[in-house]
C-alpha cells in the first residue's frame, strides 16, 4: 500500500512537471515554410506609474525567414509615443536594439492601448530563452523610458514553454 502511494505521488509529480504546449502555439503549413504562432503571453511588469497593466506579447515565426515578429501591447495612462526598444540582460548590458513599428494606439476607458512590433533574429530570441535569467525590455518614446522586467519564477515556466516550442520548430525544419 505504501509503495503504491509513493509510486502514485512520483508519477503525479513527474506528469505535473511536463508542460502541455499544444494550447500555447499554432502551426500552419505554408508554401514557403512552416508558420508558428506563439499565443499571447504576459509576465513583463513595469513599476512605472504611467503603466496600467503588464505587457502582453506574442511571437510569429515563418521558417523561410531568419526572424521572429515580436508583437506587443502596452497599457498606459498617457500615450507614450514609442519609437524604439532595447533588450537588456540582468546586468543592464544591451543585447539588442531596434526601432518599433506602431500598429495602433486606441483609448480604452481611462487608459491607452498601444500595439507595436519589432523583428528579432530567430537565433537571438532562441538564445535568450535558453538563459537562466530573464531579459528585460526597455521601451523608448521621445524623452520617456519604460522598463519591463519578469520575475524569475514566471521566467522559468515561460522559458520552458517557449523552448519546447522552439524544439518543435527545430525538429520540423
């Protein structure tokens, strides 16, 4: 009886640690490659007083290209005319910097939704998600700077999920 209970506990722990990723991404076969869409995620938080809630973002990768579309939404009390984005490591060193392409800005109740996107090299993004420490996102708009960081626990679960999707991509090349 004790051995059976111990066995069930071990099996429960092992199955609980494996992550089901089928609900986290979509796949579509295209004429010029496979299209992978990683469904919207959140976890990047900012302590900036102009921020209403966490950044939401998704990623799209077409295997025929070497880059990922990283599309994000920020929720601000005042419009922050975004023009560039930097990715930095835990020590503040710049990993990547690029201009931001605005998709739209629209009001919602007492705040603004700003949807924008960047293109990131696939290999760079893949390497970022293999790291133990989360990267941070710094948005620039005119004179303003908004820093988004992710908690270590959230990073662990999210990077595990994204890495499994990247594994699926690699296995299907």
